[in-house]
């Protein structure tokens, strides 16, 4: 269960998915390959979507720009430049849905999360390690899903300690939607479930 603190703009969708195969064993499906294929005719989400996501992040005082921009903006830029990342089927599903919806999405290893899970705006002075080299991000005022240890997933960068890996079999997904984009997060979740189902026999639990 994820406890979500009151927020006037947040429309988050959270769910757990479980697979009998590990992330490293899953193969991309035809449907997923199509969603990831570079095609200059693909119309990416409008500036209105980008603006709504940035406004969502700014509400708590965070400044979503530069290296701290929403993860969805990074993916859109990588896609248009023909350098879209390919990791494994689980991460690729997440990135494909984020790309086409324009919403940032956190993908965490569910078994690495500890204690109670909450979504809230982080207080001033918050930070966490986001990559293997130990770099940290100033997350003051940023929306985040946290466990008993600290921040785990955010619309910008997920914490290194809870990221998925080749042995991951259970994931927690957080779609960071905005009330300014009604129905968009729900539609992204439906597409996410559809793509997961195309990859393998993956059980997606009801929204948390």
C-alpha cells in the first residue's frame, strides 16, 4: 500500500508487477519493439503536457530544469536524436510508455523497498544517490516515493539503491500524472499493462 500525502496537482498511479522470469531473461515482444522503434512521423506529447509536468514538480519548490528536468523530457530528447536507451524488457516498457504519454515514470525493484511507502514532497535539504558512482541529487521540494530508508523514486531520477537489475522479478511502478492532464495517467497505466502482457506472463496487481 502506498500512502499519498494531499497534493492539489498530483494524479499518481502505482502498481506492482511480478514475473516468473527475471528482467535479464525477458525478451522484448513485437508490440514493445514497435513502441520503441524510431519513426520521424511519431508525434510526441505537446508542450502543454511538458508544461503541466513541470508545474507539478514546481509546486513543492523544486526547480525542474537542466540536469534536474523530468525524466520524460530526457527520454523525448534521446528519442528525437536517435539514441533512445535500451536496457531490458521491463525498463523498456517503462520508457516506452513514458515517451508516448509524456509523463515521468518511476520503476523500482519492489523487493528492495523497505517498510511503509509514502508519496510526498521532500523537505528542504533532502538528497539521495542516483547512480552507481555515488552522485547525489538535491531533491529539496521534489515529489518522491519514499520507504523507511528514504527517497526511492521521483519524477526526475530514481534512487540507485532501489533501481531494477537483471535479477529483478517484482517491480513497483509509479506514473507521475497531473490533475491538469485528466485521464492521462490512467491511460498510460492501461498501456503499460498491455505492453507488459505482450512481453511475458507477468502478473500486474491492482493499483495500490
